């Protein structure tokens, strides 16, 4: 099974406001609001921790959710954010 590693794009600005992570894309000034679970993934996106580990260690420990469902939801989220240039996805840890 290939791991997915996620890193925050350097071309965004992010701030926590009223319990939600707000991210602005520098490319087109689009704003994104992340809920608490998505913000956990965003904050853990260091480029060296596999997404599966983030889900197991952070999401599943804090929320009563099936690990398989949580991982599928996280994969969909990170692919969507990567499509908007918010996250960078790789198959290997960042150097």
C-alpha cells in the first residue's frame, strides 16, 4: 500500500478564527474554511507524517469514528485541497 504524505502549500495564508481554520490561496484569493477535523489534518500536514498515521493518531483518538471511513474522508479532503493548491501530496516523505 502506498502512503500519502501531505504538506501545506507555501502559497497560502492560514489563521484560526472562531474555532475554524481559514485559508486563503495566494494564487486566486479564494478562501477556504476547515472544520475541526480538517483543521487537525491541516495542522499535522508536515510532509513527513503519512496521512494514515495522522488519521489514526489524531482523528480516531479524538472522535468516535471508524478508521477506514475516517481515512477515506481524509483522502477525499486532502485531494480536494491539493486540487486547489492548498496542500501538496506526495508518495514519499519530504526531504
